[in-house]
């Protein structure tokens, strides 16, 4: 995933996510911005980020460390300390708040995966450099790829080890990735992944693009020049690194977040709640 543009609404509705939960346990000041970034653990750091997302709410259960760049968010709440070195908050100003709760129980697909963890024995692991690789839904070990164009057919994928594709691309529509153990790392310049909608075959996980259960604290890396990730990215115990410039309709629920460089922006077609 490249960078995280952080946007909600029209796209999420199209993915089958009930937008009603977006207002769940939000501070009263956040009336026009849906929350698209939940940082539930150790806080957030930003460095030189151009965050232009006036319809996006950010809630941080912990400290905020920002350096340079511009942050234009519809709401920016935090429950720890604020350290700002040269960052301009051109939209909502950082506001102290009570810690936010994990929204997963109010998101049907997320709640389903929490209570119905996929089972199955690991199939093949892959180590490959260059070329292409096409996978079908199922349970896999690890992927260690370099410069590979990886294509995922629609469906549910379970990985029991690290997934890494350095310098390649990952594409797939109607996809849900369940990262049972290990982390996910991709810096493909043109990654394009979207979650299934309510009409796809695994409708119980509709709207969920990436799910890393709370017991899995492995770090994840979503970087790249212009990747798109549509759907919920759920990694509540993970340190997630994001850089680059990308778009999509996504909500991120992470343990901690590090945003470096690049541009994160609202999608022009989205609407406010």
C-alpha cells in the first residue's frame, strides 16, 4: 500500500461497510469528519507529511510527534502528549480527548473475523525474484518476493508467515487478507487492492481488506509511490509504517503509526456523514 490517503464514506458504503459505526464513541467536536485513522496504542509520528484530508478524522490513544509538513484534518484528537516541530495544522487543531475505543465490534466484517478466525493448514510458501505470480484463495505460509507482479484472485487469503514484495506490485479485487502471524510489507509503486463487497462469495468479511488479529503484534509496512488500498485495514497491535502518495477508501485501525513524507489526501468523490 503506498501511502495512506485516508478517506471514507462513498467507497466504504460501496464495500458493504455500515457507515453508522463511524460516529461511534467519537468526540462531540468531530461532527463532520468520519474517523479514518484510529491509533490505539503507542501513538503516532509524522515527518514531512502533506496530509490534506479535511473530511478525515484522526484519533490517537497516546502521544503525537510531528516534524515539518502540513496536516489538514477534519478532526485531530489525542490522549497523550503533543510534540510539534514545524508542522502546520491548517485544518482542525490538535485536541485532547478521552481514549477512543476499538471500533471493530461495530464493523460487521471485522467483528466476524475476530470471532471466527479462519482455520486451515498452510499450503505453499513462495520465494521468488522477478516475473509474475498468481494466487488463488487459500491458506499459505510466507511470501518472500522481490520485483514480482503478484495477482490475487477474489476471495479470502490466510498467511501464517511474513508477506513481503519489495519493488513489485500486488493487485487484486474482492480480496481479504488474514495475517495470522508475521507481518505484511509492500512498497510497490502501483499496488492496487480492494476488499470484497457484500455481494461477493465471502460476504461475511465484506469491506475488510487486511486483518491482523490483536494477538499478532508484527510490524507492517505500506509504502509506495501511488498505491491504492480500498477497505478496512485492521492491525490493532501492530506498528504500521506508511509513506508515499496513494488514494483509496480506507479506514486504518493500528497499534501505532509512522507517516513519513508523501501526500495523504481525501478522495475527491467522497462525501461527509
